[in-house]
């Protein structure tokens, strides 16, 4: 019996990603077709069999699959219950045309660290307001894919550049409310996004996205103490909406903005947050 597919597709506000697809199919078989983008595929359940350049391959949970632009491929489920997959369609410039032949020869990578980064990237893309974090993960994913395709050993290189780290921190301090993309930061500071992230993390012990969110939460606390409603605080502090503010506020402080706002410190009166644990 045929099963109805479950599909979610959207175009994120992240430079370099044209489309995101989350889908579950029971018996659908893709005919031979092409995409004008790099297709970065992870399979969460089941197995997909596909042909690429007249060679048969398989996509399954343990591997990351990268299909190059403008090269025909098909796909069909191997198991009776079908497959569940997530796909990122990447702009061709993310990896470069010169690597297409390498991807045809080797479209799959058994790389747990790459898979974890892709999982984190999907998680950030599914949450509105996390474009900056998604860009950080995308930069690392692209770098690791390029390392595989150029036969270099993927690794995390230490970067000690306190000057560029301070310049990035100054930029984030200046723009933490409206935000700044990693591509913009890279253009302003003349450095690759992954270099910026590694230099910042090495210098300050925190990633640039976490730092930016911390600055926004600090501003939100001040505005809440001043009596501004949480829905207005979210906008003033640079969050996507009140839910976005609440998620990050609670993750960092252990309690939500409503608890904080109703119990915030008043002159001559100690503060108390019901249900909170730890210290602010």
C-alpha cells in the first residue's frame, strides 16, 4: 500500500542555502533528474539507492551524501518502509565547480563530526531568528566538505589571532541588536568565516553566536527591569519574537522573561524569581 509523503520545504534567510527539505517517503522513486545546486543529503531512517554517473550508490544513516550540481541522478527506497531524509540545497559557489568531478567520484563520506555539524545546522535553520548560528555551522560544513573533496584530512585547526578576535567582538558589540551575518563580518574584517569563529572562540572561550545572544539577553534583562513588556523587549533586544527571546533567556538564566519581569529588582526591594535555580 502506498503511503502519503510527509514533506516540509522552505527557503531560509541564510546566504548559501537555496532550499531546505525534510521528507519521508514510503515508495516514491525519483527518475533521473538534475539540480542546479549542490545537494547535501542525510538519511535518518531507511536506505536510498541511487545512480550517479552510471554508478550505483547507497545513502543511509552512517554517511553524508553530496550530489554535485547538473549531474543526473535518481533514487528509490531499498526497504519496504521507505526512508526519511533531510536535504540542504547549497548554492554552487559554496564549494565551486572545480570540485564537481571529485563529488561524482566520491559522493559519500563516513564522517561523524560532519554529520553532527549538519544536524546542528538543520536544527538552527528550523528555528526562526537563528540565522547567525546557521551561518556559523554552514561555514564549518562547507570547509569540511571541501577538505574531503580535495583529499585533505578534515580537522580543527587552532587559531590564535587576538587582534582579529577583538575586531570581531567590537563589530558584534556595535551591531548585536540588528545583527550581522558571518558573510558581512568576513567582508568587513577580510577573513574567512571559520577563521573568525576559531579566533574568537580561542580568545574569549565562547563562540561569536553565543556571545551575540548573551549581549541580547543582557539588554533584555535591563529592559524587563525597567518595566517593558516581554513582547516589546524581544523586538528591542534583537530577537525574532517573544518565543525566541524566551528560549534563549531560559537557556542562559534558567527561568523565563515573565518570571524575571514580575520579580525583577526594585529600589529598596530584593528580587526573587520563583522556580529559578542557581544565580544570575
